[in-house]
C-alpha cells in the first residue's frame, strides 16, 4: 500500500475511533439520568412524605394556638357577665360564647384530623425511607461502573487524539486538506476499502483499471463516484 495512503487509512481509523469514543462519552449523562430516574421513583414519595408531615405539624401548632386563643376569649366574655344589666346584653354575650365554642369545636375536630394524618405519615415514612435507601444501594454499583467507564473513555480519547496529532505532520498538506474536505462532506468518512470491486463508501463499482492500480500501490486512488480515498483490504 502507498505510504501516504497507509497514513490516511490510519488517520481515518483514528478519527472513527475518536468519534465513537466521543459519542459514548456523550451517552454517559443520559445513562446517569436513567439511574437518577430509578432513584426518583422512591426518593420523591419519601421526601414528599417528610415535607407533608412537617407542614401538618406546623398546621397542628397553629390550630392549637387558635384553640387557646378562643378559650381565652370565652374566659374574657364570661368575666363580663356579672356586669351585664340587660337581657339583650346577656343574650348577646351568650351568643358570643356559643359562637366561640362552635368555632373551638370545629378547630379541635380539624386538629384531630391533622394529628391522625401525621400519625399515619409517621408510620409510612420509615418504610418509604427504607425503600429509597434500598434503591440507592441497588444502583451504587451501577453508578461506580459508569464512573469507571467514563474515566476509561476519557483516557482513551486523550490517547487517540495524541496519536492523531502525532500522525498529522507525516501526511502531505495537499492530501490532508483533501481528506478534511471529503470527511466534512461525507459524514466523517474519507477513506474506504474496496470489496469485491465495490467502493464501501458509495457502494458503486470501481473500474478494473483503478483496482489494478490499487494492487500496484504506486498511487493514491480516489473513487470516481464519491471522491473518497480508496484502498484494498489485506486478505
């Protein structure tokens, strides 16, 4: 094989490897996201349960404060009773007391419902936490494996790019420029083999004369159809 062509074949191989490694590296965040989604399925119910419990506890405290305030209001109203001079005033005070008591009863009922919900949540939360922690543990190895794979890809990518940079100065500029031009126009594929007389880039037949020239290896041959560099794979 022509020496220049050997370098171009090597460059094409490196570029394809670099592209594949880059693609694999881009997939890592997506795979991490899939792991996160597995966790979210158990993490969210646990966190929402804790949040709801805290909200209910604050609500229960506020209701308790309101009940105490109403009790104090009723006490103050009763203190006014001895000073009442008319039946109308007395009836008005009794109405105030009844209204306050009714409000207190409603608040106490709401308070009981809130406390009941808190108690139910307090029973559920440990089980929700257990499921979440179990799920987190189950993907631990998966996360570690993915991190290891990411580091290996990054390391391989650096190595391949270094090899490419070392190779570039060994290729004549006119051939390198043409390689870059063809690769940019042909989805990164500028150098392809010929198999059974067929260009493996555009899959159109190559003239026997060009195949003969490839066997001789004296010249750099291009596909007359897609303009890619051609080479014969060693059998």
